[in-house]
């Protein structure tokens, strides 16, 4: 099955392993590390310390570059020549074209420096799989999450980056910013902490950032290049033909990514010689206009790709559609329509050939049993197409796949993701719930072994799931599936994380829903999204934004005569103006909501609104109006057959009477409320009313009666704790 899926043969024993390195990654297998950022975030609140450096490097060559980077760190900066530390962290730049091994070099440097930075290593990737810049706000939020620092949902980019700088102030940490498109993505993230060190990987200079320490990477030397080939293909064939191995290294111009692909091709063909590899590389045709520096990687990629059978080649092409660049067997199966087993086999073979990079070692949550049936305890490995290969694979996608087939693959992927989310959410429900019973009927590959496994899968795929929703919204042709995906993701986040912890992600999802609703003219969805966003804006203190969105929701709800959304918008406007202290507008909006409730015959809701209006009048010192509303609330609760509500309203009426200067009347009303609470069986309310009566008797100069009621209240509170 392996040969049929990929067609590359098997690795010889001397080169075999769970998965070979991907293009551009020259590190030997090492300890797991967590990764933070827009791709695969580490668990919240964790930083990643590195162990002491081993005596030998895990990358081929680059010792000169490492020594230069260490020397740059020790050299005084332009702002420290006076003997004082600068206000900001030092910045080292590792510059080189994609595929030059720049990330591997940065990781080796971080490993060597981590012992001097006890606050750990933070990682972020500043570009998406297609090279598009990641939002600076998104990156800052992920880093804050790793540091365990809360940030309000919907916070502006400037606020998030400022919080990040504050969180890192006084720290001695390493910040690794990989694949930076330019200085404008890096500068806002730089800590105001002279003891922090920032290592940036980019293709070009960071113009505008002062005192950047650049290290420009070229190709590997001949000996290091041959070492890469030997590590991947085994030493035997390299040793017996060293001159040809050097010629292959020259053909690859010492580019690590090209060498990895060439070595993977040779490793998969035990009967081929190094000379065969050199010949095959030279026979790859080059397109017109391809730059000299891009030719080695192009030839090596085309050689590896050309060796794949048609089904495997199609799988590789379609992997470029993976959200966030993250792919596992489930996603590959959905994209291509093959079985999960075949997809998993193909992914492992791609990794062995250097076409994919395993990322499970980067992700502490990789042990999450995503899509694991009860009898399977092994994790589903995750992979990523290296950024240097993505443009070439993406070009092949559009060259060989029809637009309709690409759209179908995306639809299959979204449908499979929705089913996995539904299964994940079901694990957050009680064992005997209908959702759990329904999930038990799903295919074995879509089920989770436990609630903890489902929650871990959600954490490990959270960023990719959000990217899937963003991609579908941007595509604009799969809005129905995308709305299902966003609804399923929202429910799953709430089930496993709760409203408060999931608020930042929910804010992003509601914004996407609003975008789709506006594009499709969906007034119901628009009103719901605006209400949800306004609630989160209000909780974050953005009252002006909340008011604007509540009004927009009211307009959308009225346009389709949606009474539920209309009532909620009216009530929310009243509550917001109450918080602002604008009593007149608060009463006005509550009054409009009350009129709607009375028109619909919703007595309990109308009684609640009478109470809210009475509370606003009380805050404004208009006690007569407050008394009128609280009486109306009590009457309406009585007519609705809600004795507990009547007792609460009567108790508030008593409070208003006392505040209005009628303590005796308020005492009688409060005693009446006690009887109502007792009849309703609300022991806690009864206790609180007894304590209020005790306070009133004390003010009236009757300590004996006050003591009796206080004793009764304390006893009831003990029987009915909160």
C-alpha cells in the first residue's frame, strides 16, 4: 500500500525513521518543543525552555554563522556604547531565501541560548502558508495566551501589542519571529526589555528597525552538503562515490531544501546510485524566466514530485488547500476523497521524501486523539508543507486541477471538519445526552475516546479551524458550509472552554458571520452577529461600539420582523444607557422593549422590564416613578403565576419605599415579601429579606426585633448557601 500510495520504495535501514526531515530542516531528531503563533500555538501559560546544548550541533555546517551570531549578541549596540542598556530588546536577523535552512539555524541558535534566558522561548510565525502576512494582532494575542495574559476580545492591534510589551517588560526571554515578511510585522512585537533577545527569520532586510544584527545565509559548503545527503540516503552510496556526491551538492548549490529533497529521492531508491541522482536532477526541464538561485530547489522539487504516482501527486497538490497549512490524515482524506488509511500512508511517505514537515513534535497537544476511535490510542500525526515548496505545489494545483474540483475538495474538507466538531462538542455533553448517543453512531474514525481527548484535539487545531472559517468566508462560494462550520465551532468552543475563555475566538467568528450575512443579505444572521459582537464589546468596555452595533442589530431585526432579536436589542440598549448613567434614554429603550413584550403577551418578561425601569428611576432618584414600576412588576408576576418573581419584586418595592423616606411602609411590604418567598420555597430570598428587615428595625430603634430577624436570616442562609 505504501508503494502504491506514493511509489517511492522504502528507506534503507541506515536512513529509515518515523519521518525524514522536510525541505530546509537539517536538524536531527531531538526533544519535543512547543510552538507559539498563528500556526500551532503552545498551551496557554507555557514558555519553552531549552536544554543545555549538546557537544555537537544537530544541523549540518553553519558553525561559522553560529559563531558570528554569538559574536553579534556580545557586541555592544549603537545605543549601548555609552555603557547603558538600550530601552528595547536586541534583534538578530537571519536572512536568506526560503529553503536556505534559515529556520533550522535559528532553532539551533535558540537551543544554545536558552540556558541564558530563564523566562523561556516564545515562537511565532508571521506569514501564512501562502506567504501572506499574518495579522499582527492575531500573533500578539497568541503570544499573550502563551504567557497566560488575558486580552479583551476584539481588542485593537495597538492594544494587544502594548499588552505584549508590558508582559515581557523585565523578562529575560527569547522571542523567535519566523518567516517575517518585513519590518512592519516585526516592529510592533519588539519587547521594551533589554534583557530579551529577538531572533527574526526573513528573506530580506528589516529596514526601519535600528541596530539589527543581520546574518545572510548562502549555500552550505561541499562537506556539509555531502553530510546532508549522507544523513538522508545513508553513508554507503555516498562513500563509494564521493566525487559524484560533491557534484550533486554543486548541482543543488548547497541549498539545504534542495539537498533534503534530493537525499529523500535517493533514500527511497535503494538500487539507484548517486550518479543516477545527478543525472535525474539535470534532466528536469527549467521554465523560462526562472532565476538562477531558484533553479536548484525547483529541480529537486520537480524530481521528487515527478516520481510520485498520479494519486499521490494529486494528494500533494491538494494539501495546499489545508487551513493554516496544517494537515493530518483526516484532512487529507477529506480533500482527496480517499480513505483515512491511504491518506495517512501518503503523508508519512511525503515526510520521508522531504515534501512535508512533521509538526507533532512542535506541538505539545499533538497527543490529542483527533478523530480516534475507541480502539485506537495512537495520535494522528500532523504535517506542514514547507513554505519554500508551497508556491510550486500551489502552481501545480492550478495547473492540473479544475476550479470545480478545487471547490469540491474544499467542500469535502469543510463537511468533514463540521462532523469532527460535532463529535468533539458531543464529548463535552453528559454521557447519557442525545448528542453523545448521536456521536456514538458516527464512523469510528470520527469518534473521540474521551472528553479530554476531544478538548485536546480542539486546542491543537483551534488556529487551523479558525483559518478554515476565514478561508471559506474569503472564498465566498461555500457560505452555506461555512455558516455550518462557524456554528459548529462556536458551540464546540463553548462546550469545552466556556464563554469567557472562548470570547476572543467567538468574537472573530461573529465577525465572519457578519461578513457572510452582509454579503448574502441574511438579516436574521446579521442581527444575531451584531448582538453577539455588541455584548462582547460592552464586556470589554467599548460602550460606543456596543451602542452602534445594538442599533444595527435592531434595524436588521426590524427589517425581517424578528421579535426575539428586536426585544433583545431594545433591552440591551436600555442596559447600556443604564451603565452610562443616561437614565432618560435607558427608560425610553426599556419602555419600548416593555411595549413589545406586552404586545406579545409575554408577562414574565414584561414584569422583568418593569423592574428594570423601576431600578433606573431609583438610580435617578425618582422614587415615585420607581414605586409605580415595582408595583407593576409585582402585579405582573402575580398574574403570570410566578410567586418567586413576585416576592423579589415586592422586596425591591420595600427597598424603594425605604429609600423614598417611608421606612414603616417599607417594613410592612418587606414582611409581605417574606411570606411570598416562603410560599414560593425560595429560602435564600427569604433569608436576605429577614436580614434587610433586621437592618430596618435597627434604624427604627428596635434591637430586639432586629435580633430575631437576623437570627432567622442567618439560619436560613446556612440552610441555603449560594
